[in-house]
């Protein structure tokens, strides 16, 4: 199933919500790396979307996650 622009936008809003909820919270260890949970979620979406669509614009999605 191909992802739509709406799917990408919803995913970016999920990451944004996690970023807002994490303000002031300590980093966590995920897969041997210390980072914010929102960063791990963002990376998971990037991997999913890249696998679904080779033309996926990763940089645009990552920018949207930080708005």
C-alpha cells in the first residue's frame, strides 16, 4: 500500500507531539543510542516511508517533524 501525503503529514504531527511532550525530559537509551523517543519515532517513520516509496523526500519529512 502506497503512503499518501496525508499519511506523511499525520506521521510528522505524531513526531511533533512527542517532541513537545518531551520538553525538559531526559534522553532515553534506544537500541544502544541515547536520544529522545521522538527521534527514534522519526527514524522509524523514515525507514518505513523509504521502504514504501524510493522517491520519498526524507529531508522534507524531517523538516516537517520539527515545525
